[in-house]
């Protein structure tokens, strides 16, 4: 089934109906506050219905949210536009921004793509993120064996690091304290900085 068909038939078990609770918790606690660093531009690829993108935009980020499903546009695009942000219907793995981003946020996009596409995901982040910028991922499903297939395809911060390459340093890799309800595998919060 394609992603478009999944949304059309309501087969969207990943959809939380709101931002990931760990992202919401950390934003409420003042983490990832763009006003502190003067960093403003955030990329959310594979954004789905865009709850995380909207939460980041409300926190002051100027978000570019991308998804390949055009049916998401009528609801999400106006919401983001009203917050000074944007929604693009595109293949996120082929996206080449004109201006670099300060933050790349991933929540169930890395695990949604085929394992063979992970290198392209890393290339997207390298293309998109400025030196010194942060890549933040909700790492899920942690510990799911590759032999079980997907999506979601299992991964951990080490596998994400491998896709990012040597220019990124892992700053944080810790269990979430506000997990998404009903997920059958653990989640972690991981942060990388683009060092060069
Ligand atoms: C598991 S869903 C996660 C959606 C959202 N991040 C969330 O947590 O609700 C994966 C999303 O990635 C999108 N997607 C998959 N491959 C894509 C690609 N190459 N370019 C853009 N979007 C893609 C799908 O349409 C889907 O919305």
C-alpha cells in the first residue's frame, strides 16, 4: 500500500493526533528554543499530518515541512502558513534547500523508509543542515530486529549516526520520559551537531 493510500484509508497507526509528547515536553521546558540561539529555520521531512512541525512553528521556528502525500496539503499548508512556515509536497530525500537549516527534526521518517534509503536520508541532512546546526530524532523502534522488516524498520542512534557520516557528533542519546502511547518498541531522544 502506498503512503497516499494509507492516509486515504485511515491506516495510519503512527499518527499520534498531536505532537510527540516528548517533543511537547521539551519545548514546554524551554529546550529547542530558537529565541535563545537566533537559529530559526527547521526542516521536518516526512512530516505526515504535521503535528510536530506545527509545534515547532508555534515555538518560534520557521518550519519547512515536507511530505510526499499531496492529500495532506489542504489542512496542513494553511496551518503552517499562518505560523510563517510552509508545507511542501515533494520527495524529501531529493530536497535541496536554497538556504541551510538550523534544525532537522525526524520523527518516524527514518524508520519509515527502506533501509537501503538510509544513506539518502543522511545525505539530505548533510545538504540541509548548516555547520553547527542540530539534527534531532525520536529514535523508534529501538531494538526491533531488521529481520522483522517494516515499516517501521528498527534502528538506533548508532545506525542513524552511520547514515549521517563523520561530520556529525552525537550529543545526546537517552530514553524518552514522555513516550508515545501504545508503541510496541522503546523510543529514545537523540541529538547530533553538525561539526563541520
Ligand atoms: C510513518 S509516517 C510519519 C509521519 C509523521 N512524521 C508522524 O510522526 O506523524 C512517514 C511519513 O513519511 C512520508 N514519506 C515517506 N517517504 C517519503 C519521501 N521520500 N518523501 C516525503 N515524504 C515521505 C509518508 O508519506 C508519511 O507521511
